[in-house]
């Protein structure tokens, strides 16, 4: 008869996400993870393999969470997908705690940390970000003006939005007021929609 796990895996992964999100992949130690997750070294290795495998699981889990938020918010604005996109950015940049603002986005952080040193982790972060971009595109295809563009033009607009997201993320982390950030998001999306 197999032994039951002595901890809640979902809670342990959530704690590990917070640890990696706060410190980054390279500087998060096994001791940091064991303390945050509240598990023993043997439980860690038996359940997660090693730090890298756990990190991959954490990035995948975080990606699914953000994609779920994106799909949920965009689905509420079926009549105006551009407003839905603005609502999504309001959720991820403005309607969050100061602690989350300081930490930024785990996917963006992972991309920045691993882009020159680890192709596999870079690809994992890009995959998660690509799925979010796909959500944007899928929603924006409901807009008549966007849907009339060819695929390359649609993708260019999506990449413009993503470039802005990176800038907004940095400004949010640097402490730009929610009011100013909201204005930037609104004006930038209106510009992309109409040009």
C-alpha cells in the first residue's frame, strides 16, 4: 500500500511559486524552498525530483493561472474586445497588491533571467507568454477592424501590445501611479486599435 503524501502538493507548489517569484530561479536555494513549502528534503526529492523540475512545474502552473485570468476577463467583454484587453491589463497591473507589483510577472522575470543562459527555461517562459498572446488574438478577432487585417498585420499588433506590456510591467514595478498607468494603457490600446 502506497504511503500518502504528508503535505498538500497544491499548497507546496503555490509556496514554491512565491519563492521563485520573489528571488528568481538561480538565487532560490533548496533551503529556501524547503522552508517556504514546509516539507522535508526527502519529501521534496520524492515528489518534485529536483529544483529545476519544480521550477518548470511552477512556471507551467503560473502560466495556466494567468491564461485562465486572461480568458475569464476577456470573455466578459464580448461586445468590445479592446475594452476586454484594457480590463485584463487593469487586473494584472492596477488591481493588484504592491507586493505583486514589485515582483512583476514570473514569466517575464524568467525570460529576463534565463534568455542568455538556459534555452529550455527560456522556451518554457516564451510558451506561456505565447499562450497569453493567443488569448488576446482570439478575443480581438471578434473586432471587425482587427479581423479584416491579414495574419501578419494582426500579429504585428499583438507584438506591439506585448512590447507595451513589458514597459508597463517595468513602470509598475518602478512605482508609476495607477492613475498614470491606466491612462497609458488606455491611450496606447486606442492608438493600436485605430492605426
